[in-house]
């Protein structure tokens, strides 16, 4: 009876080893399937995020181009207004600015000299 029991134990151990190897194989296959699913999901998410970033960048660029064009138009209009000023007006403006910048006040000749 001891030999029969030992033989049963050996067969049971072999069956457990076979089932363990089979389970490891199934677990490996499951891991590979799950990894493939995750990689596909990552690739799709990455592509969607890259497209979203491209759209945001295009919108920002378009907005900045519009803003730049508006600033250019405003500065062109300002320059045209300045260029159309007559000489007398320009001299008056220049005198006011020079009086504010230069020391000695608003008179042309310091120390009362004419």
C-alpha cells in the first residue's frame, strides 16, 4: 500500500506541475493581450492629444496673427496721422517735450540772455 500511495503522490505532483505550467502559459498570453490593448489605447490617446495640441497651437497662432495685423494697422494709422501734422504743430510739440526733458525750464536762453 505504501508503494501505491507513493505512486499516487508522484502522479498528483506531476499533474499539479502540468497545471501550473499551463496556468503560467495562460497568464503569459493574458499579459500579452492586455499589453497589446494598453499599447493600442495609449497610441490612440497619444494621437488624440497630439491632434488637440495641434488645434490649440493653430488657434493661438491665428489669434496672434490677427492681433499682430490689428497692431500693425493701428500703428500705420498713427504714423499716417503723425506724418500729416504741419511743421508749426510739430515745433510746438517738440518745444513742450524739450522743456520737460532739458534742465533750465521753458526759456530758450539761460541766464536771461537773448
